[in-house]
C-alpha cells in the first residue's frame, strides 16, 4: 500500500511528465475521425498524435497497470487513477484507443500462456496490433453460447469455418479474438473455446455493413477453412466460456466508464441550459420547473453512479478482478448516458438536431451524433435486458 505522501509525489512526477511530453495540440477533445487506434495500418491525424502515442507507449502509460515486462507501467490502481486525473485535468487525449487494451490484454494476462503474453500483450500496449471482437453470430447475440462457428483440430492447427457479425472495425483490424465451437456434442456452454486469429490468414474475409447513416462501423466476418495454430487457443480447450465471460466483464466495465469519463469532460447540463434557454430575468433560475427537475435528477444520478464505480474500482485496485457488478454498472451507466444525451438535445432545441450544414456548430453536430450513438450503448456488450437477467440470477440469486 502506498501512503498519501508518496501518491502526491507521484502526482507531481506525472504532472511534470505530461507537461513535457503531451504536445499542446493533443490537449483538446479529439473528433471521432481523429482517434488513434494503432495497428499495422495505423493512421494518425497529425505528427503530434503519432509522437504522443510513441511517448506514452514508451513510458508504459497506454496500459498503466500492466506489468512493465509486457509494455505496461506497473502502476497500482491508485497511481493509475492519479495518472487519469492528471490527463483529464489538462484535457489530454487518450493516446491510444484499443480493444486490445480494454478487453483482450487483461484476459491474456490472466489466462494466457507466457508465450501468448510475450507475443501479444506488448504489441497491444504499444499500439502495434489492432484487435477486433468475434463474439456475435447471425444466430447468437444475446444467447451467445448458441454460437456455431466451428474449430476442428487437424494436426497442430485448428480449422475454422463459420461467420461472425457486427464485428466492429473488422476491416481495419489485424487480429480477431473469437469464440468457436470445439465440441458440438457437449452442453452449449461447455463446448466453446477462445481462439486468436490473424486476419491476414488465408480464408478470412470481411464485408462492411452500411448503416442508415451511411457509416460502416460493423462488418460481417467470414471464415472458410482458416488454419489457426493450436497455440493460439487461450485457456483450456472447451473452457472458453470462462475466458469469454471475464472479457465481457472488462467490456462492460469499459462501456460504463467511457460514458462517465465523457460526462466529466463535457459542458454541464445547467451550463447548456443557461446558454440555450437562458434564465428567468426575475427569478434568476431556469423557468421550466420540469426541466430543472430532470437536470438535477440526472446530475445526482451521475454522481451516485460515479461514487459506486469508485468503490468498485478500489476493490479492483486491491487486486480483485471485475465481477458481476459490471452488469449493474453497464445497465445503469448506459441508461443514464442515454438520458443525459436526450436532455442535451432537448435543451438545445432545433440546434440539437443538426446532422450537417453551416447552420450548426461542430459541437452541435457532434452532440446529435453522440445522442444517436448512445442508443447503441444499451445493446453492445450485452443488452440492458440481458444485464437485468444476469443481475437477477448472479447478483440477487433469484431462481431462473
Ligand atoms: C455498437 C455495437 C457494436 C458491436 N460490436 C460488436 C463486436 O465488435 N463484436 C461482436 O461480436 N458483437 C458486437 N456487437 C453485437 C452485440 O454484442 C449484440 O448486438 C448484442 O449482444 C445483442 O445481440 P443481438 O443484436 O443478436 O440481439 P438479440 O439477441 O436478437 O436481441 C434482440 C432483443 O431481444 C432482447 N432479448 C434477447 N434475449 C432476451 C432474454 N433472454 N430476455 C430478455 N430479453 C431478451 C434483447 O435485449 C434485445 O432487445 C455490437 C453491437 C453494437 C450495437
């Protein structure tokens, strides 16, 4: 346990490091198209974004709590929290966005072999390899354990056949972590394995899905006689469900935290209301009592959520992995985020509904997109209804 003085000393060091190493142009919010995802085909919006990633990675700050031996900085939970606070304080961008860091890395550190850690974890921390997630299939979404993509052992390889769907950014990723069926006769949860597949392998193909908005963030991913080295199996053969659930805990925890972090960086609801609606000349307060109530309630709920998450992150700092409580955070955080985004659009009135054009500021256009994107938060990583089922069963212990 590090004492308070040592932590404050660490804060000073981090502050100085950020001051020296974070380029000034990286101290403003990034638009979605300015995010850095790394990978073999990495693109950077500027030279500063590239050097910001390189410096953060060299210091281990892209994955602060991971061991130094695998590209992390070996920080304690408290130190990592301080690093994050200092980053947010100066408005510095996250140097690297990465499913590898958020989801796969922690799972490899827990379940992977030494060879897998050496091969993959450092590359993830440095942003050299971009990963995507191959869980959902056309016949397996909420009921994920019904998945049917097969992997059959043949010599020192598995031969994989089948299809994944809704694979976010599969067209840009280098590797995919997949759930595959390795025993068709076992009960459905007991015949699944967790496999790492290089997207450049012969037989892997990707087809982007175009959404109504015109964007293509998802793909269908096809596997036809894809040969995967047997050493790419993570965890025991047919024991992939445990690995899959551990990864989902990280994913759900991330989805709730991202929204929380976004709220910390955004203009407050009351400031937005002051700007767009104005205060009553005589009362000096927002004249619409119902809107006042909704804003206050959303602010209080955000604060309560933050405190509960802080309690849980302290449990993690003490060495406990995220557990079923991530379902509660995922449920509450995503529903709260939807409520806040809707309020923001409501407060901005007509200016809240801009999609393109000069009549809207960049901030207004982003707000509309963020509102629509928030609708997906309660589906991705397991829908709200599924989180309620998990809470009923595993947290409250209710019967099926
Ligand atoms: C933005 C986004 C990104 C995604 N990225 C990825 C990715 O990278 N990789 C990946 O593998 N997947 C990804 N997904 C897929 C996601 O995991 C699935 O959409 C999700 O698990 C729901 O599955 P489904 O779409 O098949 O819906 P379904 O399972 O068909 O569910 C339809 C509806 O029925 C409800 N429902 C289903 N079963 C029950 C039940 N037992 N009790 C109560 N209600 C139920 C659901 O809550 C939902 O409202 C992504 C999804 C989104 C929205």
